[in-house]
């Protein structure tokens, strides 16, 4: 799409915009990377896995695109279990199909699927409950520390087993599982199933720029490097701006929130904006805006203190008007 727009703009010497309807978009964008996996796994009678080796072929399509980073995401997703001895052989394959792209959780979905397939295979071989094998192979903090060093944090930071136990208790998992077994024993053709499984997702915070401008009419314009694509980034950024600037008024009023608008930044207004991915762009953008607002609050506080002498409540409009009078750059 971008290439077609660029070519049309070059030929026509005018801006070109193109959009696809959902059906066309889903047809032309080939989605997730198909994988073919062969694995060998060792395990004990109690379900504890002792070793895993996997040969993984990744269908990249006609071009590499994001395919080189997919193996890292696959391994990240499999970190939830203690495989003891673990080895991989990844091969990224160029095939006669459209280039694969980054869907939500690229590589993580496939990695989790591989991990759960191995767990269920082991449980099937031992004729054990799959859930028992899952719990048996969760990391302890000691094994997590051995494999991942300081990146696993302190003992209280490893909460996966605790969270899983709480979910089992709150969902009444075992009583529901018993109901499923009774139903299946009484029905020859209709069957039910029940499963609960842990999922881990590797996240990281990236530097993200933010810019907050207070205009003479009291409106606030915010620019961030992140892109709004339905995840609510602009809403969060507006709320953070109102929260941070609200420190001047000791109130996060709806009036102030209504005066804030987020506009789409470009490479001229915000250089090195980064990319929107990894489930942390909203948080990074909010932090960038908060820091920018703190600078503005620091500049405006002396004027606010001066206006509050003898007056209980100072409105946002009165503050900005006084700033304009004093020619303070905001």
C-alpha cells in the first residue's frame, strides 16, 4: 500500500491516500508465520520434563520482513516452563507466498502453542492430568535465576505460580473439571473440555518522545511518538496530561480534560518517535507527557502562587491569561 501511494504521488505530483476495506486487507496481508515443528522431549514418571530439542521451520514468505525476530519471540513465550536442557534449531524459509507480517504477539502465539503441545503430549503419554504436568514444570525462582540471571528480578517479582493458583481457586477449576468428566462419561457423542494455562509475554520500555503545548486560549495540544490504532493510547495520554497539569489546580477537572487534544505527530515535530509495538507504547507515551507537564507545572507554579494571594480559587483561564500578560513562554 505504501509503495503504491509513493508511486502514484511521484507520477501525479500530488498527495495520495489509499485505504483498504477489511476483507481486502485480510486477503493481501498474509498474517502470522506458519511453522513446522519437530521435537524430542525427555521426561520422568512424575511428569517433570528433563530435556527438549525442537527443529523449527518458519515460513517467512517471499521476503524476510520481521521474520528474523520471530525466533526470539518464540523462545520468550516458552520461558514459562522449566525445560531443564533446552535447544532449538530455527530455520527461516523463503517460500512462494506473500511476506508474513507482525500480528498481535508475533511469534509469542506460536511459541505458546509449541510449549502447550509438548506439555499435552507428555501428559498423554503418562496418562496424567495435563494441568498436573503444567504445574510440575513451572519454574521455581531458583531455576528461573539459573537460566535468566538478574533479568528475573527478586523473589517477590516471580508471581506466575501464585497467580495461577489464585485463578484455579477463583474459577473453581477442579469442581468444574469434575463436572466435565461426569458429562463426558454420560455422553457418547458430545464431549466437553476445560483447560487453564499460563502465558508469559516479554515486554520492554523504549524511549518515547512527548510534547505538550499550552496555547493562549487555554487549550492544550499534545504530541507523542506512539500511534493510536485502537488500543486507547490517545485517551490514556489525554488523561495523563489532565492529571499532571491538574497539580496546578489541585483538581483534575473535566473542563481541563475537554481542553486537551492529541494530534498525530510527524518526523518534523517529533524526531526519533520510534515504533508502536510491544504493549508498552501507551505507558511510555504517558510517561513522556507526564515529564513534559512537570516542566510546565514548575514554570507556572510561581505565577499560580502569586495569583492565589487573597483568592481561594484560581481558574485555568485566569492562570493562562496571566502567563500571557507576563509573556512567559509555555
